[in-house]
């Protein structure tokens, strides 16, 4: 049937174009609310260590293979503001950096392994993007702490992507499904 062939040939590219317009050809960026309560400390050489600010800055270094940002840190004043934004799904998670974060990093740099601090994180557990966003954020902050203190990770992990899977955007991954749907 000519109509069926025509519709099949027209709708497949139409749905691919429509999906590309919806996603703008890019990939998902996860908004992470950052509550940085770190006070910073004055070091012996007169410089100021603001480890909380530096840790938050590492979130922007998490990118896709093509360089597009994967995480978008957005500052929040306090936990109440973060909870309000999370309820409206304006972000996927929050990370709260405590007041003594710089002090803890400085102590670890000097070799004192007896100090500790707690980074609080959370979000709407029913949001499917929560686990991805919070895990990537915590890995980035953990990487910053290891780099800043000169510590090595307890266990090294190496990811080996299969084929060209690491270089694909979300648009490229969903096009075959879109063609089937069309």
C-alpha cells in the first residue's frame, strides 16, 4: 500500500527529529544543590584554605565523553530551601558540606588520620535521577579529598566501556527505540 509506505518513511524521520528537538541533541545534566557551610581556615603560610568551595567546584569537572557537563551544582542557602526545591523537582539531590570541612582536610594533609567529618546528602528517593546524581557527586568530592590530602584510594576501579558506548549521547542511544516506535 502506497499510503502505508509513505507514512512509514515520513514518520520515522519525523519522530527522530522531534526527539532531537526535545532533547536538543544533548544529554541529561543533573542539578545538585550545594549547601556549603564550610568556614575555611587560615594556613600557617598565610593562605586561606576553602576546601568546601574547592570540593563544590569539582562537581563541574564531571562530564560526558564529549565534554558536556553531567553535574550542575547550584548553591542553596540552607536545608529548608534545598528541601523546597527538591519537592518541586528543581534538582535531583543536595549535598551539605559541614563547617569543619577545611579543618579536616588540613589535618589530613598534615598526616593526622584521627580526624573525620560528615558530608550530608539526600533528596527525593522516588526521583529516578537521585541515585545517579548523588553518586556522581560523592565520587567527585571523594576524589577531591584524596587529591587534596595526597591519599590513595583503598581500592582502584577501572571502567572499560564496550565498543563506542562511552562516546554516545542520550540522543544516539534512544534513536533506535524512537525508530521502532515510529
